[in-house]
């Protein structure tokens, strides 16, 4: 009888765990958009040049314009992702996902703001040093005070904070809210 109880309990626990993991994976892919396609140059293998095995820096921004004119493509955006640290006054946050993006990035990735605004096409073409930060980064650098209009340092460059996004939470143990977005230029 004890064996049956333990067996049934184990099946129930495993079913719950698998269901929860499936829900988290599904939510992660839905946040990217069901019609999204990511384009990387070269081949993907474990011995590549980039951190994910993808050879780096082979696509140009002109190629984004070419992708946009393909029949069936709704929009395309440049995106460069690196890792670094962000500092404000005497506070430093390491392991920040720093993202060089285009002005249409928030519409493509369902990014909403709780304060301020996102970058404009003019700021992208002008290479302006502005940044949008996620809530975890904002809290670690500024606490409860407003981040808008303040300067932070990312990879030894100064950026003015113009926006704060809404929280996304964590995915697969990684804090998705410890990120910054600035013009890719």
C-alpha cells in the first residue's frame, strides 16, 4: 500500500513539474512573438567566435533594410547584445545585458515603458548617448528615486536615462530585468 501511495504521489509531482516547465517555456517563446525570426550570419556550431557559438559581426545594418523589403516581412530590427557593467555614483551592477537596438525594437518585442520614452529614429541616426533601463537595473542603481535624466556609465561610456521598462521577471534563472537598451549606432 505504501508503494502505491509513493508511486501515485511521484506521478502527481512529476506531472505538476513538467506542466509548470512547459508553461514557462511557452511563455518565454510567446514573449518573443510567434512570428519572429532571428537572423545570424555564418553557421552555428559550438566552436564559433561568439558566446553562443555564432560567428560575430558579419551582418551590416544595410542588410536589415534589405530584409524589410522581402515579401511577408512585417518589420526588421538591428540588435547587438553584449554583457557589461553599469555604474551610477558609487553603485555598480555587473552582468548587465547591454543591447544596441533600433527605434522599432519595443514594438517587435512587446516592451512597454513605466516611465519616460523609448529611443527615436533621430537618436539612432544621430548616435545619441541615451539609454532605457529595466526595473531591476533601475532599482539597483537608483533605489526608489527616479532614474530619468540621470547619467549612467556602461562600458566606459556615459548615457542619459530616458526611460524605464516594465518588469519581465526571470527566465531560466536569468534576471531579464537587468538590461539596458541604447541606439545601436
